[in-house]
């Protein structure tokens, strides 16, 4: 894999981490509502920037493929099919 593609894949994966922080970390920080809101906005904008840079580096087809694998419906279907075996 080329270095550019590795960087694109890293940014694609890294773009999900701020959303996890917004959901599971920021609400429990001992900060004011205004500070939490500011942190949420910065994290969301950073996540989107990482995602769109990864789209440019990897190409739309690759990102669409990976997003399909990370789709909760697809994951749930895979888990259900695995349990039926």
C-alpha cells in the first residue's frame, strides 16, 4: 500500500474517534455546558475534516466500501449469520 493510501486509511479511521469522544467522554467531563459545546463543535469539525481528506486520498469507492463494513446494520447481519452456524 502506498504511503498516501496508508495516511488516507488512518485519517478515515481517526475520523470516527472524535464522534466516540463526543458520545462517551465529553458529557461526563466536569465542565460548563458552554465549554462542552465548544469541545463538541471542535471535535465534530475535526472529524469531518479528517473524513473528507481521507475521501480525497483514498477515493470515493474505497471509502464507500469501508463505510459499508462499519454500518451497524451490516455488522448486526454478520453477527446474526455467525450465530446461526
